[in-house]
């Protein structure tokens, strides 16, 4: 039976009907039409569906939707449209922007600049795993980054560039890392 | 000098990827979209004694149930011998038998459970070396061995005289090499969204890597003229060759035509792993004659390609493999005999260099063994036997631009190997009597 689920999505209140056997991934994709979390295996192996739940990177295909009642969920959409929303800054800033003109999170900038995504299907999950990790550990070692991304598969084989890009984001190669903000609310 | 080499060049689609805005086929959603699930054969080989879908058709939420009788032309693939929905005999585990379009996944699965089907399980043959034996269970009515040009058990390459070559040799080295099957496992499983648009065209959002291959192939399955079949491609979540074969477009298209509604057919991870096309197994036997000075005087290769139950891209792989199996070596006396055999497994698809890299694995290991046998280094044997510009390759084509020796010199430098002086002076330029003596 479906019931009303209320939670915070990318900093905004969200309300949606969800079944008791429904996963958070299905609720996000089907109920709320957010297609950035991807389904690769639907059993917690691949990490393409990674979102941030109360500050922790989780695989949304292994979370029952109704268990996030009252909690905070962030998807990659929230990095540009929620937390960082605003008019594009003036001037000729070389920093890449989202398709809607908003500034990107340094992790997104780094992934783009380092050419980490190939087919791109693992990328939204990689971004969220990396952002949740840097929120906790803004000055990591390379080994720690590898460990943090170890739950996210990339079949194109782009692991090395993803790790390099997270290290670049951590040392502020593009923009300083933002404050932890509301993701762990 | 270069616009891009050594520079960081952003991908044109990179921003979409890092912001999650890139739309893949599995993200396509349409109003009233139905879900497709298929009934797959649980046996490696079976006879379908009877099938009754009447109860499934009246199951709640079901819009259509189709079997082979509902397919206008039930054969597809590059070599069109694969059934869209199984005929009387199923030839591999997971072969599609019937398909349902329903309002939800649960309704589709419920309907599948209501299909009454009676199987007679038949003895399969799984091992390719068993399948070529007389009396092996027959995968296909015409036999297990593919007949090249309709009459030959082998695809053959002949050059020089191997018997003379072996007589000239100081050592004979034989090796047997095998490669297993491999699944592409793209992170996005195969997915199709199909619908009939307002002017009456069948529109297919496809994960195909070769849209025009698929369009031509499926126009035949649907028996539609090409101008009524529109394929929409785009960014795909990984293909690696696996999406050169059709896994979902045909069935989703048939159900869209049957229901007049949008239909989504996405494979589960399990289906993708177990039932889609794969890099199929190969067995290589290489017999070489080699002189003390490292020159390969003769080579005999026999290849057995396990194609699975249908040809798909297996034949293409055999051709590529046969042409390149003797490697980047000038071998004056050569015989290649390649066979392709059908077994009760999922069919042979394309996968990243299909046919070539499996053969090169065998050939490169064999070269190392040759070097060991005559007591020279793995580098030396490759220099001594390398092709030069102007040489004829093993199928008789003149090689216009060769860089084997330069590549070896670079590899040696990068890996910290010291080469003897004379090899540093060599090049791939056409051989004259004064250069690269000893050949």
C-alpha cells in the first residue's frame, strides 16, 4: 500500500506517494522524475544510484523509500540548483557552468576538467560519493579517495581520472570546497 | 603544432554528465508507458510442446502478450538466423519465448506466470570440442559446424609450403591457448522505449551502437518500410560492442505496434549478464617451426570459435581472427584453419576488438615460448620476425605503413630494457639486401 512520504530533497520539502516495498531510487526516478540517480544493478553493487542521505553517501536502490521520512536527501541536481543556485557571476569567468548557467560544485568542475566521465552513466553517483566524502574529509590522501569511491563501478575504466579529479577538487585546483552546508541536516 | 595533443580538452557532453542532465534511453519516460517483460527458456535446449497465453492476455493490467506467431518476420541479426521469439526448439538458456506489455512491472510479471507452457528438455551441448564430434547433440538442424561459403568446415589461409618450412626448422614448438567467455556489463543495461507517433511511424529510442544496422534489420522483422521506422540514438551508458546486437528493440517495437502505446523494455542486470550476447570462447592451437637464429620458418594455426546458438557476429569475429592470428610477423610458410561451432549458449556478439585480441593473446604467448626455446629475448624474436613496409601480409595484401620495429624500440625504452646496438639501428623501412641482414 502506498502512503505519503515527506522528506527534504536538495534542501526543499518534498512530498510523494511511495509504496512500502518501493526503493528510494524508484521514488526519486519514477515518483519525482529525477533521473540523475541511475539504476545499474538494483542490488547495491554498482553505486550508480548513490545519493547523500543525512550526510552519508548511500546506494538509493538499497534504501526503502518510506524510511527516509523527515530526512534529508541530496542528489547531484541539488549541487547546482539547490545549494549553489543563483545568477551566474558577471565577467569572463573561465569556470565551467551547468547547462542552466549555475556554478558547478568543485567536484563536478574537476570531473569535467579532468575528463573523468566517459559514457557518464556512473558519474552522478561518483559525484555524490565524492562530495559526501569531501564533506567529511576535505584533505584526503589518494588512498582514502580510492577507498571512498570503491563502491562505485565505472565500466569504461575511468577510475584513475576520477581519483585524480577528487584530489584536485580537495586541493582547491578550481574553486575552494564549499562549507558542508545543509547536506548533513 | 597540435591543437589537442597534450592539452586538456573538455568533452562536449561533459557538463551534462557531471550535472546528471544527460538523458540515456533508460531515462526516457512517456505518458501511459507500458512495461515489457519476457518469458525466457529455463533450459539450455528444449522443445516447446505447447504454449497457451490466453489466461495471460486477460490478466489485470495486460495490454498485449505476443509469441512467435505475432512476429511478422521472426528472424533477425547481422546474419539473420536468430529468432525474435523462440520457435519450437529453444537453443540457449534465457532465449525469449513470449513477451508481455502491461501497466506495471508487477502486472507484467503476474501475466508471465499465467502463461501455460509445456517443455520437453533436450540434451544440450555446451563444450565446443564436444560439439564438433560426430554424434554430438545437434544445436541446429543443419548441424553444429558452420560451413563457410556453404561447403567448407574451415576458413583457410595458405601461404608458401609449411612442410618445407618445418624441414628448415631447428625446433618445433606447439601450444594450445584458450580464452573464456566475457560479458560487457555496461553500467546501463540494455533498454528500449518504443511508440507509434502521430503520423503512424514506429519510433524506437535505442541503445544500439549501430543505429542503421538495427534499423535495416528490424524493418524486416516488423515488415515496415524504412520511412515508417524511426530510430533515435544518443548517449548510451556503455556499449563496448554489446549494443551492436539487438536485445530489446525488436520486442519493444512489436509490443508498441500491438498496443499503440509507448512500451519500455529494459533488461535487468541478471538478464544482461546471463542472456545477452558475449565475447564467446576460443581455442587456438599453434604449431611453429623456428630456426636457431630466431626466424620462424613455418606456422600452422587451428582455431575453434564457440559461437553459441546463433551466428550473430560470430562469423565476423572468425574472419578478423583468421586474418590476424599469425601476428605482425613475416611468416613465409603459413596455414590457418578456422572453424566455428554452434553450442547451446548465448550467441557470439562483438566486444572490444572481437576476434583480434583473443588471437593476439595466443600469438604473443607463443612468441615468448619460441624465444625461450631458441634462447633469445622476447624482444629479439619480435625484431627478427617483424613485418617491414612493402611486405605482403598473410592474406596477400601489401603493407603500406608498418611501425612494428619503431614501436618495439619505444616499448623497450619506456620499460627500461637495453637493446643490442643493431636493433636500435633497424627500422620498418622496406628491406634491402643491406639492411636487417639475416632474413
